[in-house]
C-alpha cells in the first residue's frame, strides 16, 4: 500500500480564482442549483426575525398581489453570493463592497435558484502589488430564467494564477443538452445608469410587476411604526436590541447557503489565514442580521426592498460577537399617492450599543472605528398612512 501511495499521481484541485485568472467580460455559470424549500426558509427566518409579514404571511402577501409569501431578499442575496464563491472568491482575502443591489422579481418557496457572474473589472493595487481588486456582477434567476436578485461586488484577491484550478472549461452550449441560463424580464438598470432611489428621482426604482401600479396596502392589526409618513430626513433611529452570533448558528447558515470559502467553516485553515485567527462569520449573514435588527423600527411595513448600495464590512465578526444596528434617514421621495421611497444609511456595530458609542463621541455614520462591522445605503418602498386599506 505504501508503494502504491508513493507512486500514485497526487491531485489537489483548487477552486476560486487568483487575480490573474479573471478576464474582463467572462461569465461564470456557478454549479449550484438549489430549490428553495420551506425548511431552508424557516431556518433563515428564525435567525433573522424580520417582522415584515410580506415574508411570513401568505394572506398579507396575496392581498398585495403576490401569489404567495415572498422569499426574503437577503436570503436570495446570501444564496447568490455563496453560489459565486466556488468560481469567484474562494481564494480572495476579503469581500470589499456591495454595489447596486436590486430584487426585480419576487421569489417563492419551491422556486429553483441558479446564478452566474460576469467580470467587470480587474485591477492590481498600486500600494500592494501582491494583491488587487476584482469587480463582478452576479445575477440569480429562477427556473424560468427570471432574475430575482442582481448585484455587483468587489473582492480583494492575491495576484498570480491558481495552479491546479478545478473549474471545468466553459460548456459548448450548442452541443450540450444543458442550456445556458436564459434571463428574461431583466428590468435591472445597467451599470452605466445605476438605479438610485430618492434624490435622483423615483424613475429608476426597480420593483416587481405586482407593485408597479396601484398599491392597496392591507391593514395589519398591531402594525408597528414605520410608515412613510413617520420618518423625516436626518432622523437617527437607534435599534436597542442586539443579536449575539452563535457558533452553531453561523456555521449552519453558512453551509446551508452553500458558501465554500474555508475562512467561514474550516478552523485549521482559518488559524493560518484569518486576520482574526479563527473562522470569520460570512459577510452576507452579518448584512442580514444587521438589516433585520433595524427592520422592526424602519422596514416592518416595507412593500419592497428597493435597493442596497455602497455596502462594506470595515471589520470582521466572529462567533460570540453581539451585533447592533442604527439607521439614519438620508432621503425621502414620493413614488405615487400610495407609497414613497425612504433611503436609510444603515450601520452595524459589534459589542457596544449604538447609543453608548454616540455618548462616547463616535461618529456612527461617518468615521471608521473598531466597532463598525457593516454599513450600507438601503432604499425601501413604504406605504403612506392615507393608503392603508381596511378590509
């Protein structure tokens, strides 16, 4: 046996890409194809605790014109980013930015999700030539080729090329029985004319067809605050309840979303490669928890998450850290007589409450500080009080 092992050909497949492996214009069709079953959605819902009935109540969602309760947009974002890790970012040092993130159509339990990513840019760092930035656009579609989430992101990757890369060559789609994903009804605004809600006007707001006409928002017994009328520009909302990230919680959700980066679930790898010396919590999960912590006070009534933009993770999160959130209203715009778009600057901090940081003189929404772990601009479609329909 020893001789056979000694003479055997050793194969050590590698996944992801180094900076030199990315070619501008190439599209990678990610191998994951996942049906969104009720169990998967229940686990995410129990962790996020988002109170918006659009994601939990069939009755409420149908009253808005949807065929059923809608899959939470941050479940879709977590899955789409995780699908892309296999081809794009399994070798990267850090995730740098979320850009121009939209949810052009609703997804439902039972839908099957696939994703692809196109390389938009590759740049070597001038200050540290051993690394650089890759910029990709990722789109996830359902079984009918209809996009349910589209976004751009940037990641920091080591320079060079990856020896032993295991990715298959691109399929010859004409010769293969497997056809390339067919994207239809793609309403996402192109990168050269990014969608912006608020000050730039509501002309470019990306909404699903169910919300593009009149919007009859049903009455909701016990409805919390957070209608369009309740917010004023420059309001700061401090969300007092935190979320301590459990070891088993973040590990389970990471593998459930099919994220294959070993920094999130391989402790031996992480002791050598992680800046934290241990497994780092997956960034899109931090994103989702921070957004959910803010939802009870800001978006529990939201008709749609219009967009996320200019998102980043200034510092890592590990198991045992406690997340808190704060929101600042940066813009409001009328969408129609029944709803308006409110834009928030959302930040996440760890292990100290936002109100305590403010008392200590920390600029929550401006400067970087060691407690800040997440920030993003969040635009949401909110009903107006006058448009609430009582059955």
